[in-house]
């Protein structure tokens, strides 16, 4: 919507509240309420909040700790607590942290 200049057609408050409700105590963000947090969804949430200039509605320190906690000894990143390793997770981690600092 933003690329088409139509971001204002979305319900900003509803979207922001939904994202906030998907953040877990560990700092990660899930795809929906009641789902497990994952690095992919965390990045998507941070990107959306960046578009709305609303990063401050989530606990940024916890998100950063969550992302850093997924890094493995070899430098790769797991997507979530279950430990799947994928090269795209490295991009997600770096992009998430870059948007938060």
C-alpha cells in the first residue's frame, strides 16, 4: 500500500495494536495472537512499524535480545526457538537490527 501511495487507506491504529498484541515476553513477534514468535514475523512487524513511524510501541530492547539470542555459534541464525537454520534468517536478523538502531 505504501508503494502505491495508499498507506492512509489502512487502519493505522488497528494494525499497530495488532502487532503490539503479537509481541511475546521473549521479545519476538508472532504472525498472530497465540502463535509462536519467529524471526520472519518479527522483521515484518518491525518493517510495518517503521512505515508508520511507530517502533516505540514495542519493547525494542527485548526484540533486539530476541534476535541476538537466535544467533548460533557459527554466526548463522535460527528462525525461532525450534532451531531451523536458513540463510534467509541471517538477512532477517541484520535487517531487523538495522531498523531498530
